[in-house]
C-alpha cells in the first residue's frame, strides 16, 4: 500500500483572524516599549486598528489585514500617514505577503505575539500635530480606563 500525503488546510474566520492579529500586534508593541490602544478614531474620521505611543513620544499605527479581500477592497490605508511617525500593516502568518504594498512596514502576528518583518519608513510628525495626538491619546486611554473600572 502506498503512503499517502495528508494535507490539512486551516481555515480561520475573518473576525477570529482580525482579533488574533490585533492582539499579537498590540503585544509586540508592548514588547518594543510602546503603549498601544485599539480602535482609535483619528481626526480625519478613520479608525486605527492599533495606535501605539512610544517612550520618546513617537506614534505608530498598525492596520490589520485579515485576508486578501480585506486588503484589496481597503485603499484608505494611505490616509493614516499624517497621524503617525511610522505605519505598518499587520497580518497573520498565512497571509500572502507578496500582494502587500512595499511602502508601509510589515508585522506578522498571531494571538501570542508578532515580529517586525519590514521596518516602516519614518516620517516625523510636525510638533503641533504630535502634541495634539499625544493629548488625545492620553485622554482616550484615561477615559477607557475609567469606563473599564466602572464596568468591573
């Protein structure tokens, strides 16, 4: 009898993948010394999946892509640049990285953590914008903390 090859294709739902990649990207940010917040509204009406404030005041945004369709239909990612010093895509390990634009940085993440595969180009924010974003970030974090304390 000939040996057969067993192939197992893992299929993850989009919400599970999004949650997993978001969690891993946030954990990576913490490991890199950043303080991340999830789903942060920006002044232009967009929402950053992960926004992180660094120890020197630098700001990183990660846009989570849960699958090929998510990437292909979403072309708004160029609108995040004016609100961060560095912009990254964050994707699951099984995501086909060759279809992604090479302009942003790249993070590969799962629920347990992540790794920077490609550094993002640095585009320093103007001082006035950095100050406004940092204040808004701190206020959002404080309000979420109060909300969480009241709920718990």
